[in-house]
C-alpha cells in the first residue's frame, strides 16, 4: 500500500471516529437541556396525550444510552429523523436547502484562491515595500471583519447607493429557476442551456460570495506572504539566483510551490469556516440556504432538525480537511519521494 | 520557542508601528467601555426608552451617529455595546482559558490514556465550526445573555488545550524539565511551576487575539437573533435591526458594523504584535 493510500485510510478512519464523537456530543447536549423536548416541540396548547404519544414515538422515555442507540441506528441508515417544523424528513429538508449554501461557498472558495494567493505572492515579492504594506493592511482588515459586516457594507455601497448588483435572493423576479439537477442554479442553467438564467444566477452570487470570501482572502494572502518570505530565505533560492534565473521564474517555480503547503492547510480550515459564516451572509442577502433552515429550526427548538444540520456541517468540515490532507500529501515532495523510495 | 527576554520583546514590540496602533485602539475601546457612564451623551438611552421627539435622525452635532427608530442616541448605544462585548469576551476567556490550559498541560505531560482521552475530545470539538456549535447549543437553551456566553465558552476551551499541548510536547524534552524530574519534583510541580511559565507568552498572545474573535462570535450570534436580546445594546443585534431600514437610515447598521470592525482590528493588531515580539507560535 502506498503511503498516500495508507494516509488516506488512516485519516478516513479518524474522521469517522470524530464524526461518531460529534454525534454523541450533539445528541447528549440536545438531551441534557432542561425541559421536555416533546412539550417544547408541540407548544403549550398541545394536550398531554399528544405529548405522551410524541414521547413514545421518539423513544424519549428510554434511558439516554438506549435513545442514542436508536439515533445511531437511524443515522447509519441515512435517517436523521423528522422535522417537527416542516413535517418532512430532515434529510429531505437539508437536501433542499444545502445546494444553495454550497453554491455560495464554492464560488467564495474560488474567489479566495484566485485573489488571496496572487495577493500574497505580490506582497512577498515586494516584501517591505509599498505593495506589501497595502496587501498586509487589506488582509488584516479583511480578517478582522465578520462576514455579516462585509455583507451589510457591500450591500449598502453596491446595491443601494450605486446599484450595480442585485440586492438579495438567488434570481431576479420573473426569472424561473432551472430544473433541478444539481441544485446549483448556475450549473443547472448551463446544463439545460438557459444562458440568461445562468448569468442572472451568477450575477446574484457575486456580492454574497465576495462578502463570504473576504476574510478567507485576507488569511490566505497573509499566510502565502509569510510562508513565501520564509522560503525566500532558503539556500536553494540563492542557488537559483546564482544560476541567473529571472526573479519571476524564481517566484513562480521555487518560492511559490513549497510555500503553498502551509497555505493549503489553512485554505481547508478557511473553507470550512465559510460553511459557518455562510449562515451570516445568507441572512444579509436573504439567500434561501441552510442558514434560513438552521435558524428557523433553532428558533422553533426542532431537535432532530438541529442535530441533523450540525451533523451535516460537521461531516462536510471533516471531508474538506480530508481532501486537503490528501492534496498536501500529493504536493509535498517528502511524501512523494518516500513513496518512490519504497517502490525501488 | 518562546525564550526571548522581556526587554527584547518590548523593544521589538515598540519598534513596530502597527503593533502600537493596535495597542492604541485597544486602550481606546477599553477606555470607552469603562467610562461609558461618564462620557456617553445620553446614558439613559441604554434601555428600551428613547426620545420620541428625535426619531430616525441622521448624524448631526447633537447625535454624532444619528438616532434609531425610537429616538435613542446611537453613539451611546455603541459605547455600551463595547462594554457588553468586552465583558462577555472577558467572562468567556476567564472560564475557557484555565480549563483549556490545564487539560493541555495534563495531556501533554502525562501522556498515555489521559492524553488520548483529552486530545480526542478536543478533536471532536474542533471538528464542528465554532459558530455552528454555539448556534446549536443556543437552539436547546433560551436566548439570554448568560446562555450565549455559556455556548461560546463551551466551544472555546479546546483551542487552548491544543495550543498548550503543543508547547508542552516541545518543552517536555528540555533539560530543565529533566533536571526537575531527576531531583524528584512531583509531576504537578513540573507541570505548573516549570512548564506553565514557558507557555505564558503563547497563551497571552492567544488571549489577546481571542478577545477580538470572541467579540466577533458573540456579535455573530446576536446578529442571527440567537444571542443577546433587545433592549440590551449589543453591536451584532444593532447591525441586524438596522439592516431593515437600509438604505434610508443607513447609519443604524453601518456604525455598529464599523464599531465591531474597530474593536476586533485593535485586538488583532495587538495580538499580532505580541506574537512577533515574543516569537510565539499561536
């Protein structure tokens, strides 16, 4: 078994264990809080018989360990329970709301990489000079500002005062949503050949995705900068200079690639943080994603739905980190080389 | 890792204008929060009652940041918002930091099953985005100030555990630890008297950075309507409420938003400065 495959199976096992841990944590937190969940869910007007029936149906009279057993059995079968708010299976609800959130997060992630990395590179190449100071200031400012503050500021500037972008929502009024294939409006519109809808959806994505991406852009730029500066101090850079390679080539080929490794790890974390921050941005731009669902079920104390939403987000968080680990191990020459040595 | 003498650290800190800017911002915000009762122009506007003869006024000489929908002075409420945010951050860290540090010391120094249990628990907490976990906890509890603090505290300690754990792991191999062990010092002596002082720079830097991040977290929760409830002046909920009156009453959400930015920026710059000065890895 190659080292990358071994690493993958090892990390996968750990991630699964952590996910089981998360399920225990969130399950027990949900059950130890004061108050009868059945009573809270049904409201003060429900009769005692209705509450008792719900307690029976949800196994709430069993000991907590047994309850967790029921929960785990359903979970393995892909059943996260039924939302008391929408009266639909939680998995169905999440499947309906998740694509809107993911579409937003993916576009924001793309912006983070496309803007953050070059910004950090420029800052590192001109380290200590004017572009560097500017890039550093911008990135600190971006990191310090919560996503919802960016949302509000961008909305005021670019949707109200100078209305170049739409104020809220995923599509303009009158534009019909494309048939659901992936749930991503942009992709679905492209696949069904509706170019107008595609551009409209993309147009609506720009402001919220920027608000979401800004702190990640700052963090990425900051890290790329510091890790490139670190790399510039290495002897092999001096050697490359001695060979007479152009500064551009040195920056691209010798300083940027090794510097990418620590940055990638942080990119994974940032990407995961965006899943959480999407809640804030969606609120500002009235985006019909997981946040609308999450906040709604939290306000209604809808236990199964809350647990389900947290589980799904934790799972995505773990998957992201797993993917990043694998990419890092592929890029990192130390791991590649040890594989080559193992083969020979 | 953190072996710089204090005088050198201070000299390093002083030579960086950005760190000084951070310090000034922090002193400014903390000063406003402490003196809120004395310096705010309309201290009675903290509560639910405003001045109905002056509703929805744009920024002016009498009301620098304008007034809200029931005529309360926004500047007053923002300054009290600073006080609330900072005291919540202090409470969260006062509880989360010692818990995290002690667990990190134990895990790093004792090893074995203690290490396994503590670090795997830490992994579990760190596998859920903090905001989402705090939101979920708020989902099971009534939305009050105390509960919001509790929810943020519950998810904050693992960061300190992991930080201290890493420091301990590298310090435990140092000669001074071995020397103490050889002369028969108890493990609690080694942990708290020998190793802990060497974690201080990293932990202090982390605390400084964290004040900003806890403020961010708490205001995010109340922005979503899951934290501090009105009429308590919280910066996050002020942004959320104000957003309903955009763009006509733009000041209602923009000024509280900028206030959060300023507060977090100050602690971030100060924390960054400390990190560079102490040469600490956080």
